[in-house]
């Protein structure tokens, strides 16, 4: 049986000593996906290449990973405009082809921003695990995503999504104790975003189950 190929976007790391802008990915992502019989495919940050990557690699889904603040935010940390441009293009191509997408931390922020929502500074979310509380399940897809109330998820972000900031195309699925949005789902596309990191401790099997649920989503069932 052929393993589903999962595209993984990459952070940009600047290495001044070598005059390089490097695409890189935590090795934990490959470990996590391979454990669940999924094949990780890292995607270079090359604007203009999104459709070619989907075709050449035969990707069944794409995970938009963490790292690099969106470059247009105030005082961004490690901004990478080329990554922003490539990932926005990738979101559009995936939407046009109904390719399942999962946004993680920065990946969810990108989804929210791309779909007309708001990203704001938040306090108390950097290296600060917290509880997760589900809100109403608005769609058939949302009901099938195995999120669940949780006693603890990890947290590594200084920017987040306010309760009224998800935009018109997305719906909130889960909140942090301070009321900021921790998970979203698209109204019609097989697209979900989460603010915690499945590849980091504490790992929870439900996180990969979210991706598997997106992969299994039948066309037209959103």
C-alpha cells in the first residue's frame, strides 16, 4: 500500500556567516508522520512553484508548519516574506483542488490572515502549556475532527487570534483559557488550523487523527 504523501512547509533560517537563507524543518515532523504510515515531503519556499509541487509529488495533504512570524505583522520575529508569498500561493492552489490542509501555529495564523481574519499580540502563550476548551461544532467536518477538551496543549506563540477575529470563511473550534482561538475549521474546504504543535511534547494521538480525518473527508461532505 502506498503511503499518503504529506507536504510540509518549512521555516526560513537566516545564516549570516554563510550568506544563506535556509529552508529547514524539525526532524520531529518526519518521525511523527512516519509513525502513522504517512510520507513526509518537505516543500522549498519557492513562490511560483506550488502547483508544480502538488503535481510532481502527488501530495494528498499539506501541513503548514510553525516558525517565522508573518512579515507584515508589527515587529515580526524572523520574518520571511518569500515564505509568506509561497504559502499564500499554496493555500490558494490547495483550495482550488480541495487538497486537505492543516495549519500549525504560524500555519493557522497564515490561514486566518489569508481568509480575512485578524492576528494580534497575545501574552502568556510562549512556553506556557494550557487547557483547551471546545466550542460549538458548526459543520459536519468539524464534528468529525477529533479535537476534544484537553487538560494540556503546548504553546509557543506571541501572536494569536482573538475570539472575534477568525474572519468570515473560518469558524472557531477551540479556545484557550484567556479566550483566544486555538483551533479553526473552514466552512467549506477540508482545512483546519491549530495553535499547538503536534510534533512537540506532550504528543497526543488525536493530533495526527485530525490530519487523517481531513484526508478521509469525502468530497462535498463539508
